[in-house]
C-alpha cells in the first residue's frame, strides 16, 4: 500500500517526464465529470501514447486538490516536463481538447 507521500512522489515523477500528462480532477458525485469520461476515452484513443491521461479524485486526494487550488470539477491540467502548459475547468468537446493538446504538445 502506498502512502500519500509515495503517491505524490510518483505523480511528480510522472509530471516531470517528457510524455505530456493530462490530469483530470474529478469526483464521483460530479455529473459533468461523468460526461467528460467518454470524451477523455475518445481523446486517449486518438492520441495513443503521445499523451498520458490520469484521473484524480478530489475527495480521495484533498491535499493535492488544495495544493493545485482545484475549486471546481472537472478541472483539466496539462503538464510536460514538470511545467503546467494549460488548465481549464468544465467539460469540453473531444475535438476542442484535441486542438489544445496539438497546440501544446504537437
């Protein structure tokens, strides 16, 4: 079993990598988060290994949510090599999200 500190370190290591990482801050009780799930699945199918998508439950990770000032869910954050490239709250269509990813990661 991982402690939250080990999990934080693992996440930081992933975010520092050269593969772009899209974080999806969501919650079980959040309706729009449920709408976003198939959109992210579609985006993953179209981007393959070019982008890593990680879902973070704000209720299970309150420290992380507070650290990154997540005030509403869903919130998407795009990282590459440890840098935050883009952030947006709310649901967006797959084609729009794909455009954002292409702009930032090619």
